[in-house]
C-alpha cells in the first residue's frame, strides 16, 4: 500500500494515552505519550493538541484519518462512549472535540476490537472464521469474530465477558456488580493479589510485578499465577458461548507467556465441555497492538470493505 498515506492514532488508557503515526502497512513512524485524567474535557483537549503536534512533525505525509482505541464501548449510533468502568468519560463527545482539533475524520472503537482488527489486517488470521481476543489491562475486554464477522451487538455491547461475575461475593467491580471476571484476571487484579500477599512491598506497576517474577519473588509469582489461573477458568465463558477456533490473548501477561501461559492452557483444557480446546495464542504486536488496531479501524472504514462481511486484511 502507498506508504505516503498515514493515520494519526491514539490508544487511550485510564492513566495515559499513547499516540503514533502509523502507515497503512502497519509501520510506526513516530510515537509519544500524554497523561489522561478522569476529566474528559481537559484530557481530550490535551490529547487533540498532542495528536496535532505529532501530525505537524510529518508535513510530507498525507493523513487519511484518525483512529482511537478506547477502554470502553462506543455506541455505533451515537459514537459516544457508553461503558468505560475504568475511565469516567461516559457520554462525553470525544469524536466531536478531536475532529475539530485535527480537521480529520475520527474513527473510534473498543480496545479489544482494535486489537482483533489489527490481527485481521496485519496479523496471521487468514482462514480463521471464529476467534475471540481477550485484552488484559486495567480491565479485561474481549472482541468476537463469529462466522468471519466482528460482532458488535445492540449498542455495541457484544463481548462483555469481563463483566460476567465469577463470584457474586467478590470485590466490587467498576461496573457496579461484584466479582466480575475482570476483577480476577486483569492486570489490576494481579496487582491486588500482590498487595494482599506482600502488604509491606512497595507499590508496583504490572511490568514491575512481572519483572519481579523473573527475579524469583515468591509473592509476585503467586500473584501472577493466580491471575493466569483465573484467566484460564474464565475462558470457559468464551468456549461455552462462542466455541472459537482461536483465542488470542494480549496484554502485559503475554510478555512472560512461556512461564504463565501453561497455567492458562491447563485451566482452559480442564474447563472444556467437550472436544478439543481452541488454539490459545498471543496476539501479535504486544503493547503496540491497540495503536496498530486504531490504524486498522481507519483502514477498515476507508477501504470500502464492510468489516461485518469482509474482514479482509491488508497486504504489505
Ligand atoms: Zn464488572
């Protein structure tokens, strides 16, 4: 594809947004980060300014639109964020503000959908008709490819497996219910397990915690193993509902998959209703998958392909 055509993309997370200029072959030309707070007006304004400044660094490129990956659900009709338990921006018109600042068409989607689209456009999904992607971060999001179609559902809410309670007596979730799958299997869940196991330890990030497992820290290993175990147990929700050929996992845990992947795999195997389990794989792109996915959202909407009928991927 024409490498002069690029997109400006953002991966918005509860505490930080990552920005990049990505070409239509999925290559990164520039990256930066900007802080995010619970104040949508201030945060989105700053985000727009940062995206604009990154665009201005590439005057030789043609910007074909902007893509935004969000940690919540976007209503397909209103294009507003309607469910974002870890980011209190519900109802705020992100798209309108960004379009004004960037003077570009802005496309938005849920972070898990963005990652699945990244796999479809830039990954190795040829021939796969049924897949589920599980995205681990502060929360746990999923995206569903069913019969070759990315499932959106009424109000864009299909695939909220993360908010199905595994234990109604568990801790309060951001969605208002107790003991949702994400309160056991997200990165934040692993951090909570670690704080419970090592109450005197310093406050760590998920990357610090994973590094500690590498250094042999017993409590860190226990905390991540517990997260991996609950991740595997919860996959039963997915196999029972969708029975996909492939389950793709993305998020910090996948950087230590050699160590913790087998725990997930064993739980998945143990919870199958019948038959062989789906292939369990790590999504490609790692931490960059959402940014690349945000570019795929733009590519999808501008390519003339309807993603609901033609999940055709780009070829370099
Ligand atoms: Zn919940």
